[in-house]
C-alpha cells in the first residue's frame, strides 16, 4: 500500500502560530504546518503528497462509481429537454459529457495555506487549522466537475435538477449550494455534494465524508475563467493592490475584475431579451 501517514497521536498546536513568510513558499509553509500537527514532525513532504494522491484516487473512484454520478450523466439530456420546453431555448451548446477532475497536490497545498493564513481573519490566534486530520472534509474541490450552460437562466435550473437528483437517490447529504458572486468578477454556482466512502488507512480501512464540487456557469463566463482565472483574487487581497488599480486598464486585476462583471450583466440581459421576445411571440401566436 506504500507509505501511509499515521494520525493516531493527538493534535498539538504550537504556541506560536504566525507564518514566517509574507508570500507563499511551499517548503516554509510545510515546516509551519508540521508545527501545527504533531504526527507530521518527522514526515517528509513526499510522504504527505503520496498520501494525498492515494486518498484522492480513492475518492475519485468512489464518486465515479456512485449512483449519483451515473444518474447525473444519464439525465443531462432529459434536463436539456425540460429546459427547452420551459424556456424555448437550449440548455447546452452541445451534448455535455462531464468528467471528474482531480486537484493537483501543489494547488491543494497552496489552498490550505490560503485558508489557514491568507483568508483567516483569526490567525494567528485561531486553532482550528486545516491539517491532514480534516482537510479532506474541509476542502470541497479535491475532486470536482464542471457543467457549462448556454444562458444564465440555465445555471439555477441545472443546480435545482442536480439537488433533486441527489435527494432522489438518497445517497448524498447535500451541503448548502454556493452562489458565487465575487468582487473579482467570478460568477458561478457550486453544488457541493458529500458522500461517505471507504478509504485505506495504516490499519486497514475507514469510512468518512468526502466532497464533490459541481461547478455550473455560463459559456461566456467559462471563456473568461479559462483566460483569467490565474488573476482572480480573494476579496481580502484587493486592499493590497495599487490604490488606483481601477484606473489602470493594463493591469491584471482590472481585466479579471471588470470583464467578469460585464459578462455577467450581458448574460442577464440576453435572458431578459429572450423572455421578452418569447412573450411577444406567445401573445401573437393564434
């Protein structure tokens, strides 16, 4: 089974919690993380990486074989027909074939750094750190998928269909759906599904809750995300930018921020125009 981290000893937070670096450095952060989690004291980072990738593979396989995932893929065409009947337009540009994506180790570790220190208003006093004890349950997109719809009205429609499917199969405990509308210009709905899976441990197997993040956004938002997602920033980081960045149309923050908001506005006006036109056609259709 390879190297497995043992988490049997109790969690012992270090008295000094302040991170020594102002910018992210994987080596420095890992040393800080070891000071918060006693079982990591003598653990090389390669062992932690291997443990993460092994468990991630098991979570991926668990969701891929689940009744919910198979049902979702099977029902997408039905959802499209229902949306067409209700709205007079297509839900998708083409037949959707969603797949599961795995969050790379480097990206995952950096996200725990952001959650522990950059986005944590209570640091360094806060003691509920993300560590190997809990990060598989606290990070939603270790395994994720994405669904891209044609129009903005398709986003809440599809989210509701996915929630109904989960309740129907009675195999998922759905967390609250996240309606993303960030200062950075990122707009999407994240349906977070939680399911129990059996994963390997140092003594055999254990059953725990794991998350699948289902991201839903429009085609235009998808295009902007592909181009600019590296420039999106948490809202708390905007005060660190140059004071006049809203006037600097050449800077990365300007493009990522304002273009996302403009696209969301255009998405909404397109749906508004479609509904107005459909209403006119219905009134004149004898």
